[in-house]
C-alpha cells in the first residue's frame, strides 16, 4: 500500500522526546541505495542511546524475533492496552480480511525485509519490500494541513544533525507495536536517528516512540542494515488465501 506523507505538527512537541536539530548541514551523507537487514547480535552505539529520554526501554525484537503472548519487551502497557492485549489471539490476525493488512511503520521498520532509499535535498523516498509500502520524508520545512489523514506510514519530516538523519513521524494509523496484541494509538510519536557506521559501513538507527495512552514507558529499537550493491526490492504480493491454509491446520 503506497501512501504519501507530509510534515509533523509542532503542537506534538509537548511530549519529552529526542530533540530535533535546528538546521541542516551543507553536505549531508548519502544514504541512497539498497539496504538489507542484519540478523546477527549487535551492540547499540552508546552515544546514540545517550540522546534518548531517561527511562526509555530498549525493545529487543529486531529481525525475526517474535515475542510470545503477554511479553512486550519491557514496555509497560496501560491498563486499557494490557486488557486488550490479553484478549488477543493469533487467530485474530489470520483471517481472509486481516492476513494481508500491513502493520504501521512502528512495527514494519524492524522486520526482516530490505528497503531502498532515494535521497534528494528536498525529499527522501524509502521504498520498503514489506507489504510494498512507500514512505516520504520531507526535508523542506513544510507544515502539515490541519486535516491531514492518518496512514500506516504516517507523516514524516527530516533534518540533518551533523552526519545523522533525524526523522520525526506522527499521523500514524493505530496498529501493532509488538505483533502480539499490544497496539499503539493514533497519537503515537516516533523519532528515528540514522547514520552510517564508520567501521562497518552499515546504516544504523534508533527508533524511539512514545504513546502515553498505551504505554507508560517510551520504547526504542536499535536496528542495523548492510548495503548491497546492485540489488532492489521485490514485490511483496501477499496472498490472503494463506489464511485458509492456516485455518485448516
């Protein structure tokens, strides 16, 4: 599902969050290319974690990791969110009308699928293989219309902080956080920091998110990707009849 996105509303800055940089640098690094996920255990960069608000929980489910029912990686659901998560069953998402619904970028970002980055000074386009989703990150300081709709990719703006790309996203349609019943609300706010690691050449990132109506502690994921020259994303082509096979088991 391809959706266009715009920029964030400044009013959402009332929550404590990693600060957005004030201005872009003259010659930012080039993140263009095809990036594949890294599955081996990795150690997060201490200096990037230090830029997060105190009390942020590191959620370690990147790649092929799936938490069991009732486990949320250290996140602390509100009573309402926990009650909903406890009612969730895997079969709920394995029906013909739900099995091919894409998750929001909150969960999709950490999944075991590659993406392509197409970078210009005014716009960064990220094409994800997972569910054929496309994300626009505007770099030109535009503001969002008051009636801008929510979507699974949300509404993203980016700025450069030295060699790090900082993306802030709002207007994300409610969806899963941990793929086991814990859902975020439409008020979730997400801030990502990306940079190229000087030693490995990998693209590394922190994915921080806050949503006080569903989690009492902010969460962050540490994610790494490696550049693979000459490759491109493939169509995802989800087949909903898979749900019938699941039901027959």
